[in-house]
């Protein structure tokens, strides 16, 4: 159906809120990697296409490989044509955008490379009017973070280069490998940058549904009054992936699902669902309330880990109609690996709002479907009036779908048409793309734009990172002391090990069917 033929959509009114930053230069370290080609350049191209960044905006790719500017531009155009939501690239838009793309080859530890970078940035300031405004993006393996940050400090590039100029740094996850390394990285960053210059990125926070959690809760008078232990039975947060390692097994073997997903993505989602209303919708107020949630989570002591946390690793199986290998058979994986590809856990938040309300979290690789959602299940109504008619009626559930098909669904009871009173569950569904009739921006588009605008609301603060690591350290220590002896313990294409179902079923509940 032609959306234009339907006439004006009142839901679209006010969507075009222009927020254009000052002209600046984004320096992408490790720009020859997949992240730049698949995500960053397509996101920046889309911002340029929609005129959300000024014509003078420029990109300097800083990487070890000797590619050269023209070859790099051609590779990035190929990335836009493959991965952009607005593919293929419009020739005129790409030509204008590509004029501001430069490539600089250097080792990350070579001071001469940073001197050359400084000279190039001065040239861009003169020619494209970027006025000393800088965004440094660490798109490298985490092992390179410390050296790049040190060199930025030693070269003076981290300091604003003139009156009114600013410089910021975006750091990709993971922020450390454990509490000690995460704290040490934060210390190294703080030696060179002020905290208000630091943007620790978690792309989940750029997704529309995740951003909408706060709006849904605090802009609607009907939900916040029942958003607590009196009305909510429990909360389920699921981040399910159907893919396997895709060539990342060597990296993943040193990381695992707890570090890769729970420490950042799932903790972020939990804190947004559970936080108290901030006094203002600004970065410090919102992030302050999120940190309070992390501090209020009941600690899991090392000896109690098996009661609250289940780990798993997939074996051979089938996803869809495709037979797939087990984790240990993935290229590059350790054939005796104890790395977890699945985690399920039960948490409690010990505060007035959530006392004794369980939060169930699960994430895994090679599960049946790619789904990310938050499900808030409300307590059952007593059904005194409709005891027989409502037999088997499911409790009310509010589902916030993050991917795919971002949207919100509410399950409620309704009368079945007919002469007798029979009640069935129905879904009231809202889908972003259908309701607003606009193409949703990618998460990186929103986050990169926010950084250029100086808005850190959707980025992670240093104390947030450390609080999440502190919560998970007893689990990591328990697993290090007691390597898994039953891996693999779930076939690819299933919803994880049997123990994960027992974790929730022992409380008289069950995981949602997805």
C-alpha cells in the first residue's frame, strides 16, 4: 500500500525536529575494519543525506593498513550500497559526503602518525570550517585502546585546539574484561579526557524501543502508577541470536555471553525498566538513576551462583532448515572450550519499588530466533466474576519489542463474540514503521549525532560500567574455579539448556514463547 495515498499521518507531526551539530571531524581509529564499513560510514552517510550534519563534516580514517584515500572511499561506498538502510547511495549525496573523507596510514603506537594527523586536522579546519571540533572514535580491538588514548594525550590532540573548540571520544564495548581492567581503562581515559568528553557507546541504547522506555513510562499517566511490585509479577528480558560465531570464535572464546551481552546490553535494559523517574531528562539525571538501580541489585555471592545463574554452550543442531556445527567445531574455537554461549539469570532489586519482584534475563547464540524484547508480566486478576469463562486466561503482559519489528504489544482479556461469556487473550499491537509511516534510523545514526551535539544521555558513565562489573565478578570467579563439565548442554536451534527452564519454573513461572 502506498503510504502517501493515505493522506497526512497525524502521528508524524513534529517528527522532523532538526538538530544539526557544528561542523566537526570524526577520526575513526581502526577504520579499515568491518565496523566502519558496515555501521559507521553508512550511519554518517544517512545523516548527511537527511541534512542532519553540516556540509563541512569530515572523516579521517586512521588505520594500520596502507590503503590510501581513494581506495578507502571506494570501499566505504561499497559498504553503503550493501548495508545502509537507504541503499544504494545517491551519487550526488555520496560525492559531497566523500569529499570530506580522508585516509591516514599509521601504527597506533607511532607518535609521528599523530603529528601527521594533527597537521591534517589543521588543514581540514582551514578548508572545511571544522573550527577544531573533534570526535575520536575507537573502532579498534580493545587491546589498542590504552595506547591510542595515551598517544592522544601525549600529542595534545585530545585538548580542544582553539577558543570554543571541543573534543570528545567514543569508546566501543567492551570496557575492560573484568572489574579490575574496566576500572583501569576508566582511569587511563580520565588522565587524558574529562568525563563529560567521554562517550561509551552501547548501540542498544540507540534503538527506538529502548529510547521509548522512558517516554512510555514517564509521559503516560496510566503506566507509571502500576509500575512496581504491587502490580507487576515479574520481568523477562531476552536477547536471543540465531547466528553462531561468524568467524569471531577466537575473540568470543576469551569473552563469552556474560561479558559480551549481560554486562552491557542486558544491564542497560534492566536499569531503564527499573529506574526511578529522573528529575530532568538530561544526561546526569538519567544516568544517575540508572546507576542507583545497579547498586540496588541484590549481590549474588560466589557460592550462590548455581542457584541464580545458568550457563550453556551450544552443540550441533539445526536453526531453521540449516544444520549447523556446535560451538567447539566453529572455525578458530578451542575444541575443549568452556566458554558460555548462553546465560540465564534471576536478579532481585532491593528497593521500595521492586522488593521481591524477580527479573529474569537470558541471552544466547544459536537460539531458534533473533529476538530482543522486554516483557512486563502483571499479576493475575482474581477473576471472581468470570471464573469459568476465564479458565486458562493468560495474565496481562506488556511487551517492548526491540528487534525485529520494533514496537509495543499489550496482551489483555476480551470477550469472544457470541451469546455466551467466554474470555480469550488478545494483543493490542503498535509497530513503529506502520504507525508513523517513516523509516526508522539505525541506532548508530542517533548515537553518533548525539555525540556531535554533546548529548551523553544514551551513553554509559564510568561508575555505571564499574557497577555492572562489580555485580558480575562473583559469577566470573565461580565459573573460573568450576569450569563447566557438561558442555555442550543445548543443541543449536533450541532455547538453551534444561537448567534455564528450571530456573524460572521452580518459581511457578515460565519463559515466554517467542
